[in-house]
C-alpha cells in the first residue's frame, strides 16, 4: 500500500505542479502566492497519512479508462481513495454507535474532488451471499451524498490544500456531529424500538395466516397478548451497540434495516436491490431467527436477514405478476352494484325522529339522528348491525378492486400480499426442509415454484357477491325495521300516558 500510494501521489502532485506553473506563466494575475503547492516530501506525506489513527486508508487506485461509476463520471487518470471510519459515534440524547462508514474520494482533475459515503451490507449475487458497499444513510447523509453545511468550507479547503490529515479530521468530526437544523435522518431512525413482537416457533407457523382483518405478524405486542398466552409472547428491540460496551458492530442490523427502508443501492449495481414491499422488518427479523435453525452452516443474523429478504423478494416479483384474483371483462351493468351497496348502507344505517330533544345531536333538518351502529341508539342490535354494515363495506372494496384490476390492469396489493404470506406460511409449516449453507438456500429460492391465488371469472365473482349482498341486506333491513318499531311503540306509549293521544298501538299496522 505504501509503495502504491507514493506512486499515486507522485503522479498527482507532479500533475498539479505542472498545471500551476502553466497558469502562472500564462496569466499575469497569478503568482506563486496564489496557489498552495503540493508537499515535496512525498514518502513523509504518505507515512503521515498511513499513521493517522483517525481512519484507515483501505484502497487507492488510478483509473486508466473513462467510465461511469455510481452515477459519477470518472475521466482518464482520475485517482480514487477509500477511507474507513471505524465505530462512528453520534451523541444526541444518548450515544448512537452507527458502525463503520467509508468515504470515497475521487480526484477528477486539478482542484476537482468528489465525495461519496458508503457502508457495507450483505447481498445476493450469482447465487452467492456477498458483502458489498451501499450508499450510506446517516443523519447528515442521504444515499451517499453529504450535507456538510457549515463544515463544507473547512473540508474543501483542507483537501484542496493537500492537508489530508486535516481533511480526515474534519470528516470524522462531521460524521460524529449532530445538527438538528438540517438532518436527512433522525438518529433514532437507526434503531427499531417499541416492544416489537418476537414469535415463538409455534406462533410463527400461524403468523402469516390471516385472521379477521389482520395478519398476526403485522400486529403489535399488545394485540398479540390478547390472542396468545403471555408466556408465549415476547418482545425485542433492534438497537445499536451500547456505548458502555468495548466491542461494537461494524454493520449493525438496525442500520441495515434503515438502509433497506430508504432503498440504498449497492456499489455493484448487479446486486439485487432488497426492499420491505411485502414482509416488513418485524416479519423478516422473525423469519431470520427461524432460518438460522434450518441452515446447517448457521449464518449470522445479518446474513440470515438478507437471505430472508432475497426469499420474499422472489415471492414479491412472482406474485406481482399474478396479483389479481379476477379475470374477464368489465361490463357497465356491474356499476349498479356499487350504487346498490351505498344506498343500502345510507338508507338503513340512520333514521330520523320528528321531535327533537335537548342535548342530542341533530340533523340539519332539526330532527334527532339515530345511528344504528351505536350502542347508545341501538342497544339491542348494534353489534349485529355493525357486522352486517362492515360486511357490505368489505364487499364494496372487493368490487372496487375488481373494477380497477380489469379496467386499468393495476396491481391488487391485497391479493399480492395474500399470495406472499400464503407461500411463507407453507415454507414455515414444512418441517422437513433443511439447507446445508446459505448458497443451498439461495438455490432453493431461485428454483422456487410459487403457489398463487386461484383466479375467478368476474361473472362468477359478481354472482357470489350479489348473493352475499342480499344476505346482509336482509339482516340490515330487518334490524332497521325492528328498531323503528320499538322506538315508535315507546313514543306512542309516552304520548298516551300524557293523554296526548288515544291511538291503540295494537291496532297500528307497523
């Protein structure tokens, strides 16, 4: 490394001296005092740079061809340096140990410097689990691009004046500082806390099976305690290494999760970009713990986490193409169905009383409003009525999804998610599966045949939907009628007691 650096800096400093001499000779406005000359003792300069414990110089290279790298145009003879800053600590309310950060410095010409920040992360390439750089996220860095703010002058001046020691010191100071006025991320964004559910093995087998309106894996710890014994429900926090510990994580999982959430791209653009479009970090974390028990050559938690994301990404891509549960052609007659559902809800959920009462809510016509979904207005039947109304609204949402799918060919996310979760559930419930190592699991995923939801013709779905509609409508109309009868019977009795009416209730055709 030392010999290579001496050669690179010798070439760089010689080039810059030549350019300075040329400018001075051609322009009268410039003299020797107008420029800072590169250091003459290059071996001493290199030794000072290598001996600086602020960071580690891990790579240096001179480019012989013009090309583009990570959206950066790199001319011929550009020189590139990579610096590693270990255990970056940032203090806000507490100390956040964000792991290792890498600075890519590229000199593309005289007084021309480009800066890009990276971190390291696992990824899948050519059937193997590899480690590569990704665009860094940091409270003051977004996708590798830094907001130096007030430090920019000092950083730029130090590197252009060949003061690499000062430059490195300023970069370290930048990485370890917090300024609330211009952050890209809050420091707390790099941790996942708040009693996140940790599933036991038997709970995980049910976690991707839909119950009621949610999947257990998407629920919080408080919701899960209502479904399982307290002894089965545990919680966890994905946090950075404590400042009290001597050792630290160079690539903490919580930081990796933040990078994935932000869509950070890999330095090697051939590595697939991972995401949380189907299974969120809670599910991925639990699946990673499960996968560690199924791989003989047990991967680290970080590796298992990335393997899980590779798996769910495959499910997402496959299920995305089969995300619709409906086929056929949309007919204009189907539009009346949506109107019928809306009318059924609006005309039966409320009714109005002609005589207003004090301290009650009123319709704009001055009549008291009864809401049959509220216990105070409909104590006897409100639960049954609410269930029927909700069933109609679910039916209406399905109807809208069918229409959007057939008319615009849009993605039905609900169907896609259901397909993904069904496949995950099938994987977990197959106890015979076991893989030798990470590569064998990747091979299994790449050759995976995904089971998708059965697709029904729109005519069949509409026929079934109409049947379900009238079942719920009969329930709603019957309750609506019964509540009105009971109310008016009560009101007529009150009037009779006050001798304001001689009506015989038994003779009324209610």
